[in-house]
C-alpha cells in the first residue's frame, strides 16, 4: 500500500519553490495538498490575490498531486488527525518564523502514529514575498486595487488602514512594516483619505472646503506610487445628486470604498460632539442617499459604508442600532460606528448587539479616542476594519514645527539635524531619485 504525504500550500503564485516541494513529496508517496482557505490565509496575514477555487484549479493540474482538500485554519491539526499521513513535507524556512508554532503542532501530532516531518531546503532566491514585491514595483491596475479591500475583509483578518494626505504619506502606508512580540511580520493593509487631514494639509478648515476634484487630484498622486486599496472619507456626501457624481468619480479612479456620515448641513468634526451644533439626518433621507449611490456604481467591488453618528450626538444606543440595520437594508456594504469617549464600552456594546443579529456585514471603527484597544481585541469583538484616521499628519506637524523653532532659536540648522532624515536617506527614499 502506497504511503501518504501531506503538503500545506497557499499557492497564490505558484513558483519553482512550490514545485520542488511537491516533487520531493511525490517521491515519498501519494500527495494530498491541504490548500489554505481565505480564512486560513488571513490567520497568517497573507491574503492571496486569487480565491480558493482558482488556486485549486492550478494545483489539481499538477501531476505530483493526488488530491486536494481545504485547510480551514492555519493550524494543520484537524487535517492531520483525519488523514494520519506517513509524512508531512514543508520548506525548512518555518523553523525561524511565526509559523514555528504550527511546526511544533505538526511534530507533536505525527508522534501519535509514528509519522515523520520532512523539511526541504528553502528556496531563498524565489518565494512569494519576493515575487509579490517585484509585481508591486510594476504597479497595479485600477480594478485590482479596488477589489482588494473586499478580499481582505473576506479573509477574516482585521484590516488595518492608515491615514494618508499626500504621496509621501502614501509611501509610508505602503512600505511600513514591523515585528510584533510574537515574531509576526505586520504591515498596513490599505489607506484612508481623510477630509480632516486633506483639508488641514492644504491650510483649510475641516468644513468640506476642499472640493472633490481637488481631493481626487491628490488621490491620483497617491495612486501613482502605491498599490494598496484606499477608503475615502466623503463626510456627509453632500446632496444626494452630488453624491452620485462622487461615487462615479471615486469608482473610476480605483477607490475601494467611500464612507458617508448621517449628518446634515455644514460639516463639523465629530469629535466636537454636541459642543457645537450638529444635526443628524433622518433615517429615511440617509437611506435614500445610500440607495442612490448604490444605483449609480458600476462595479460590484466598490463599497458604500454608512457612518453612524448616534453615539457622537448622544442619541443613544437604540438609535445607533436601529440606524445600522436600516442602512444595511438600504444597501450599505458596511457600517462604521463612531465614539468620542476614551472608554470603548459603548463601541463594544454596539458591536455585540449588532453581531447578535448580523454576523457578516463589515463593521468599521476609527479608534482616535478609544485608542487603547488593540487590533487583536477588535478582531475578537467582531470588528473588520480599523482606521487610524489622522496620525500621519498629527505626527508630521510637531516634528516640522520643532525643527523650524530650533533653526530660529540657534540661528543655524546644526541642532535640528538629529530630528531630520539624512539627505542620503531622502535620495534613497523614492525609487528613481538617483
């Protein structure tokens, strides 16, 4: 009887490294590929461009593979318990990454039936990340960028969005990476075009003084140097007839989603709350605006997300929940719940109440005030998208002001140098500068 071999793959971009692993696995016996689902890849923070079925079609046409089964989580345990393979084959690169915990699980499981883990030398010269990096350098199409947000949301991970107000901040959102305490490589998933920071960067008040045409011009500059999806802050959306044109403009340039808030009149920042006069729109009128926007959009990928101001304006939790379900019924692709309290209790209550009846509609939060909550906690809560809505501009201004004052104080720039990038780093920051 032929021995059995298990290989786990994402196989978004099939390359020589994958083929080598499958080739070595086929020498040991009949190969079963556990193809990671969108949910499983989300757990690894590696969301594929191709969906499960398209990846499956590619793999099932390889002669090395006997069968394909879905691997529903990043952990191999469930599939291994069902199949009890003689061998598990994997590249040896996972020994020193955040996947080593899954490696330990595999070794422990195989002991139960005297199975063996075979590790193939990792192909350092060719791997998914390097290929995706090279593809990114080539740019991205409008449709590919636009559809990416839905793909990210559907993966089950918390989508991390960073505010951008010009092309330079867009490059930061595109390229910033860090390593968490458990050795997980993390980066931002997309960008937020904030009306607050867009107007402030132009020296204008946050009262919708910067028109859509000017803001779209800024988007085009950002899109020239980035590939990640972008969510657009449209404030109230303006008159319904105007909002329809906004949707068409945003969709045409490749924006993934627009967020509109259920207030009327001259825009006032929500963090003022009732300290200034702000009027909430009626449910009927706002639902009409949502429906009108959905009617004129062309693609299925573009999203209209309804921002609920009930907690900001102290209209109560019942009003917020009532509006949320009404907006979803009207066609909203997601809801954003906002609060200006540091304590996240009312956000938690809203999410729990909404999720008790609706498990699937995306929930967006902007934790400018309730900033103690981590993305892991938001995920557990049931939140899909977290927007860090103004931090790039807020960080830039103090730094620039400090340097300007230092030059004035010391009558030279020497003392300001430690707070500035080196000229060489500036020259190396933008590809093509040299």
